[in-house]
């Protein structure tokens, strides 16, 4: 019998640090030959581009499969299975598969796919890792304003309010074997303790919580959970268990083409102001800075932004600035474009 290849599912909300964690893993995975399946919400492949430029010999570009413009939880049969079948054709050259879901994906439908006979016979889910933006949780991003909600219900008793951010966040936690509390450098000690306790209360004793910053975690732990999660699906509840299909009508995304910039500092500051004004959940992409040989990677979570030059523009590559913008339904694209103009 063929030995099953272990697979790790990395889930987590928009901007939690999934790609950074994966990059740390492949940089410190020793001689493990790792294939990556990267799924993004939006058609700018930022995460795949970041990982392709990591320069790790054991993670070759041919072993990175990008599935853009959707969520794997909705396209398991159409996207995930063909991608896995393609990787399994060269299974003798793989030691591990890491699957990064989009920030809005529910991990349980993907986990269920590993119970399909054609997958179960070849793969096992070593573990589901949920990456959490600790600072965003501490700020209350996934919890409704209780006073505002009470006022709405007092004015209209028929208000039946669901928070899609909270549901996605909780579904990701409840499916996990390991929770990585990331970005603790942006939190106080009291906040780290409080959020850790909240996660532990939500997930129970089955799930371990590891606090970290910049996605730094021991690869032997993250890639050695041996959970066999495909045999434990029933113990991982979801808000969407009774739904036959799941969509993302609560969220909008679009891509902005950005012309060459003379200087990035003021522009990135403006992005932060716009994100705060329009309650943007996530912005990320690449910018072309005039006179600079390298492209600028820009990533924002809410109004919190960071930037870095990640690699040189290739000689045959079109220097093109593009940003993907993701927010709640009703995101005002026209106003955002006007503000940037």
C-alpha cells in the first residue's frame, strides 16, 4: 500500500498572517519537500507571489498551486480535487502538502473532502491550524457593539442580526487542532492572556493555543500534529452544518489598478485613512515606485498597514500596481476610487 501523504490545512481570517506562517514553515522545514495549495478571495495572487519568491530550495515554484477568485469551501469539487490530483501525480517527490484557505473560507467543507475515497486513500489531514490576528480580536473586530445592537433591537424588535465576520472566525476556530495566536507584538500582556482564555473557552481542551509574532512556530510541531482530522469531522461544529451550500454574499471585493507612484509613504498613509473611513477589512497588493528596481508589497488589515520591497521586477514583467480590496457587502468602490484619485 502507498504511504499516505500528510496534509496541513491553514485557515484564519483575512490578514491573520497565514502566508507569513507558511513561509516560516517552509524556511525551517529542513529537507521536507512541501507542496502548497494557495487559495485567495480576489484575483490578485498576492500570497502565491510572496511564497514563490521565498527562495527555499525544497519548495519549488512547480509545487505551488494557486486557486484564485473564490473560496475552496465553495469550490471543492471544481478546484480543490483537480489540484490535489495533479500534485499526487508526483507524490514520490512530496513529503507534505500545505493548503492555505482564503480568509473568508470555512475549513470544514474542505476537511470533508478528505473523506472522499479518492482522497482518503492517498492523503491524511495531519492537522488544521487556525491563525488568529490577536490584535484584531483584542480590538473587538469579530464581536458586535452590544450597545448599538441593543438600540437597533429596541427600535425594531424584528431585527434578526447575524455577524458574518464572527461566524467565519468561530467556524475557523472550531475546526482547528492548533490555534496560532499571532501578532502578539501588537498586544499587551493582559490582552494576550484575555484572548487566549477566550479562544480556549470556545475550543475546549482538545485545541492547543500557541502565542507568537510574525508567524514564527516550530515546523516540527505545526507539521507533526498527526491529528487524522478526516476521522474526527463530527466533533468540529460549524454555524453552517445544516446548509447544503455556502456563499459569500456578505462580502465584496474588487481590484484597483494603481499608476506608478513617486513616493509610497503618503499613499500608504492615505490607504489607512480610507480603510478606516470605509471599514475595509483587507487591502493587499503590489505597487510600482518610480525609480525603484523592486516592487513594493503593501498589506493592510483594517486601517493597520505595513509595506516592504519584496523582490526586483523581472526584466520581462510589466511593472503594474494593483490592490485587492475586501470588505462587507455594500463597500463603496466609487468613493474609494475617488479618494485614491
